[in-house]
């Protein structure tokens, strides 16, 4: 389940989290991005104590997408201690994503 939170900056969000942060870079017009919503809900249920999931709309925050070289949607970037440690472009199934996240959790 997604939770909407406000932060002063993207860096503040990354630095304030005690858990690794999985960022879903998406756009509302992107079909595969819509598929990821249900997948990320499943991942969140399984790994809620191990990872925080955040969605970033690239239409609203193109500078953040550019900073992390997001050229395809959806792109998932896992941040640990404020730095990117893993990346997935395109749709990935919940079990596969959980396996990848478990390595860094």
C-alpha cells in the first residue's frame, strides 16, 4: 500500500530513512508503470520491515530522473545509506524483486 509523504527534498527522504529506499520512477501515462503498482504493493506487504518504497512521478520531477539517469520507465533504483546500490529497468515480478532486495536489506 502506498503512503504519501512530503519531504523538503529527495536527499532528505533518502537520508531520513533507516531502511533501504526503493524508488519507482514512473509516469502516469506509462502502461508498464501501471503494472508495477500492483507488484510493488505485493513487495511492500512482504518486505515492509526491510525496505521503504517511494514513487517518483518523472513528469513532476524530471530533474531527479535526470540526476539518476532514468531514461526508461518504469525504472526502480534501490538506495542504501543515500547511495544507489541496485537498479531495474522495466517490469519485474514481485518474487524476483523481493529476491534482489533481500540481498541489500
